[in-house]
């Protein structure tokens, strides 16, 4: 559970590694710092942004701004939130005592409401049961608390719109105390601006490739999917479907369903979105058209859209006090195709080093967090500037799918990431059970003042899994609902 001390009137950057006191996991998704005092910070004073009162994202705690023309690097003096790339040590605040944490809501609005009911730091402004609300209620973050959402806002339940509206509004109100992490399900929604583009849909042909990160045995071309849909609709065998009929079934809604099912891991999400639109507008689901559902997805990633805002305001890593948060992990089992070792920590993607597979090494933890977050922000800015394909893919390769804005971050959030990724990453035994970090990784974290690493991404039942690892504790805290291989270790419910 989280809070920062009172801030001076000028902005400061906390750049020293501080002595981290002990802390214990005290409840579901809650952390509390133990006794002891921080070692003193070494402040670097920066000029206040003249637009501070109007800038929704100015002055995050613990960050230095290089404000030109009397403005901060967030708003450039305009008072309008811009990309946060360029902020020194973005995502780092070592002067934090209480954090309330939740991860992997994945569209389950009831799940998030349950969390808010349990949290000591977060509550709804209006009392009562909000599980069946038809609009997003206002959240209240208690004084001296920070809220971390660990990523994956969408895809598996009819509550994505309300959840995103809630956390984005809270982020805008408390930009320095609300920390949103990028999950793979969030990052892949950057693709909607190209893959739901009418020109892209119209380019469909038998040669249009499936996604390179999907295993060949599971990979389905979009043309073949439209053939299957046409055969089902006309009640004929697939080999009896002519090309003209395939093209008739090549619609924006079929494109959305195809990507959700075959390369986003979100089969059923299209109907979840229909249900939420119906619930929020007090209609029956059958009265919500496919076109309305598609337009809702498009709205999400347009300027001012809830998913676009989430992507702009999010980070890949967050270091609060003596706790490091990422979505997936900081070391992974699955990086055989990546250069170097299997550590994600200390690596920042850098095309200047070796193209799409290149990265630079940043030894100091705080600097790594800041530079990784700056890289992600630059990728989101590139996506905003170039939202559609410059060259559409013609084959199922990383290089073939790289000619659009934000392609580096999109790839970083897939199973075939070319660089060890904190997003799509697990550190598990061969039987999918959790395991401790290597001693050298635990030692590195301890040397950099970290006592615990909190991750999501991998479902762990109804209680977080705590793994001692030297002087470090790993908390695997995804307690969301999942039906994928949940009975690998136990043949039960």
C-alpha cells in the first residue's frame, strides 16, 4: 500500500540508491513498509512548470523535468499532456511507504470491484455495490498512498471500458501516485489502428500472412479464417466457397474477431465488448451491432480514447521504495531466440546496436527503469505519429511486421520478442511451478536497494505466490480468472 512524503514546492529528482528497509506482504495485493528510515536523497532541483496547475501529468514525484520555455517536458509549456519520454528516471520514486496493488483485471469489472473493497488505499467515492454500475464510478486514492496496476486491462470479461475509464481518470488526478504498467494485452491493442484500418482490411488476399509470433502449427491466415466464416454462414464445405464469397465476409468485424482469436489470445472478447456496450447503454446485447462493437475498438485507440490514453500514460517498469514492479518477469525461460542471457533486467531495446534484435545494457537499476520507460514512451509516440502500415507484411517474420509505428514495442509484447522482455515473460520450473531467482540476480537486486519484485501475467489461483530468493522476495500476484492449463499441476476445479 503506498504513499509519498510531502513534496517541496520545487521538483526534485531522487538519484541516490537508498537504504531500503524491510517490508512484509500483509494482505492480498498489499505491501507495507516496515520500520526504519531512508538514507537521505541527493536532490537535483528543477524549475517548476509554469503550467503546473493546468497540466494533468506535470510533476510526477521523484522525477526531474527539463522544462523549456517555462514548461515541463510533459506538456512543453502548453498545459496539454504530451509523451512523458525524456523524463529522467521515469517510473522511479524511492521515497514511497505504502502501495496498493492489483494486476491482470483483463476486463473483469467484478474482480476489480472486489479488490477496491479490500484495499486500504483505494475506494469508490460513492458507497455501495458498484459491480453492476452502468458508468465508471469515481475512485478515491487516500493521502500518502500509491496505486500500481500491473497491466493487462482487457480481453476476458465485459468490464474493460469501465475499468479503463476509472484508472485513467485516477491517473490524471494523481499522476505522481498512480502507476499503470504495460501488459501484453494492452500493448497488442496498438495494432488496432492498422489492422482495423479500412484500407488494410481491403488488402486481404490469399497471401496475407498470419502473425509471426504464433507457432506455425497454430497459425491461421486471415483469408482462411474468412473462408471458414463464409462456409459456416452459408452451411457449405470450405472447398465450396468461392473467392467472391470470401471477400464478402472480409469485414471489419471479421478482422477484429480473427485477430482476437488467433493472435491476441482473446477469443470471446468481441462478445464481451458487445455485452458491456449493451449493459452501459441499457440495451439487450442483440441490439448492439457488430459495427458498433468495431467502432468501440477504433474509438479506444483514437486521440482521447481510453486505450490510447492508457498506453500513453503507462510504463514498463516501476520502482517504488524497495519494490520493483513489472508485468511479466525480470528473467525468463523462453528467450532462446534472443541474443545474450535470459535476464530482462538491465536490457533496453536499441536498434542502433543490432537492428530489431539489438539492446544496450544499463547497469544501474534506477537508470535501467528510466531508460526502459523512455524507450516505451518513444515507441508509443512513434505509433501515434504512424498508426498504419507503411509497408504491409507479406510474410510471417519479425522484419515483415516491422513497418508501422511502435513496431518495436508491439514485438516486445509478443511471445516471439526479439529482446528479453519484462512484458511477455515467465520464470518457472519445467512443470510450470515457480522458482527462485539465480543467486547473482538476487545479489544484484539487493545491491540496488530492492527487497521484493512484484509481477503479474502468470495466473496463480486465488492467492499470490511468495517465493524467497536470497534476500529478495518474489511475489507472483496474478490472481485473475484463467482457464488455460489451470489444472496442469492439480486435476481439480
